[in-house]
C-alpha cells in the first residue's frame, strides 16, 4: 500500500441498473463520470438492499441472463458490499 486513499463511490440501484442493463453509451457515460471524480483507482460501494433492488425485475420475469450479469458485477473486486447502519 502506498499510503494514498482509494476513492469509494456509493452506487444507487438506479445507476447500477442503467450500468448493467443500459446501452453501451450509457455504460460508458457512467464509467466516465466516476473516473472523472477519482484518480482512476476506486471502489464502488453498494448495500445488500441495492443488490435486492437490482434483482427484483430479473427474478420476477425469469430473466436468468440479467440476474447472472448482476451476480458477476457484485462479485467484482472493485465492488464492496457494505451494510447500512441507520443508527
């Protein structure tokens, strides 16, 4: 570790849905905006609730391909799942 802090960005389910299901242009725009805000080294922070919100439609409609795309996204090293503490 070089002592520099890594940027972390909380991603809401609506942005994540656009990232996974959106067009190439939409996905590139999201990546571009996040990269602009950081030095290029960053992690994406999501909550378990975000994960569930993203999976509602694919599970309801039986869209296994989309559900698997979300699972692959959730398992990326740059994605951190953090419990929300409302206290």
